[in-house]
C-alpha cells in the first residue's frame, strides 16, 4: 500500500502532444525556489511517445495511458502521487519561481485552509492581456463567485489530498469545464486561501486549447450546476443563487442552439429549463 507523506508536495501535469509547451512547463518547475518533492507527468496518448521526456527530465516520473481526457490524466496522477499536497500544472502553462514557496508558506501560516490559489498573468498569442473584471480572483467563501464562470485556474492551485478524497477528483464525463465542476464541489464546503501575487503564467489562444474544441461550453457548466444542485450540499442561499445562474446559462445555450437549428437540443434544454423553473 502506498504511503502518503503529509508534508510532501506532488506536482501533477497532464499532457498530450505538447512537446514545446511541456518543456517550458517542466523548466519552470526546475526553477522553483521550493522544489516539488515529486513530479508526475501523465501522458494522455501522445503520438510521438515520451522518450525525449525521460531523457531531458530524468527527475520526473512519466506515466503513459491511452487517450482518456484531461480529467482522467489528472486523476491518474493523483492516484500515483505520494504527497499530502497536490499542485496541478497544465502543460501549456508555467509557474513563476516562487510559486510553491509562497503557497507553502501561506498555508503554514493559515493551517485551517486546505486549498490555495494565486493570481496569474495571461498571455494570448504571445502578448500579455489584462483579464476582465469578471475574471477577478478572490478568497474565502467564494462559491457564489464561482457560479458564472471558472475563477480558479488548475495551474495556480495547491490542494490537500484529503480534500480531493472528500469531494472526489475531476469528473471524467466532462471533456471541458471539469475544473469549474470541481471548484463548485469544493467551494460550497470550504473557504479558499488566495494569494494576490501573480505566480502563474497562463498561455492561451493556441489551436489545441481544449476550450476551442467545443461550441456551447455552457452545456458542460449546466451539467456541473445540475449535479451540485442534486448533491444536497448547498445552503438555501447558495441553492437559489445556483438556480438563478443555471437558468441564465440554459437561456444562453438555447439561443445558440436555435441559431444553429439544433432542434433536438432545443427540445432537450427547453425541458430542462422547465424542470429548473419548477424546482
């Protein structure tokens, strides 16, 4: 049976066919002023294999699996990790050198928190951009702030393994918005520690970005919102706020489905809309 070290930090990186970005991500781990105790890369079916990875970064542990999606890759990394703290990093992002150091220090000073995230720098197609006000990060009891959109980035998070055991890992039925789903399940129960310092660089706008593969992203958020409503975990105030946002997202999705003449989906989501209104 695997022994878990409560003080150990395990970095988990899912990837598929991202040689250059992954190399950048792993170099950012090497530059940390507080090193991760183990680094696990889960290769989710890269066509070129991982020989180069093992040669250039012998300090990492590389696990290969057939393509199952980013949620399954992260969950596999969690399953294999031996640290009591789990730090996720997407293979197209990078950590700034003091990221882990700052977070571990903050968590030691605030031992009641089981999850910590940080501010971030956004790069789109090689240029720095400013997030909009609706993307503003925060800490504390932020469940209702998590409802409109994802306000926690996986690459910025360090989280107690016991918390993931409590709420469950990433939902493998969700091809995207799996992080949004997880934060809802966590934030309806626990406060979040937030470091306002930007300690992560998020690179977006590239062709293989998961969010670009699907139209109507709100349908996955609708699935997550429906699930959290059915969990029985919400306070009356949080339940009403969730219902309100769910109806908004169904309305937005229906507009898109009608525009694209997706009659079957219109029928399905109109029925969902009616059930939610009656809830």
